[in-house]
C-alpha cells in the first residue's frame, strides 16, 4: 500500500465532507416547498459531491493496490 497516496486521498475525503456534506444532507421538509431553482442547485451539489466522492474512492483503491514509493 502507498501510505502517502492513501493519506492524501483521506485528506481529500475530509475536505469533501467539510465543504459539501452539509449541502447534500437531507433536511426534514426542505424539498416539499422548494422552488425549481433550489431543486436545481441541490441537484448540482449532489452531482458534484457524487463525482468527487467517486474520484476519491478511485484514488483510495489505487493507493491500497500500489506499492509504497520509497524514493526520497
């Protein structure tokens, strides 16, 4: 496992959580009275979150499957 690559991917995951999780977390009744514009914005936030999460997971899998880079 490439520990450095793994740590970097984990840090990206933490950053994603800090930046976007609150935007995509379901809120009670928030969609029942939402305007089209608000729904579009929530959809964009969720799409961005999903794509970035996929990229981070891919990086984690590559880190786990890679050998550690021992060069200075």
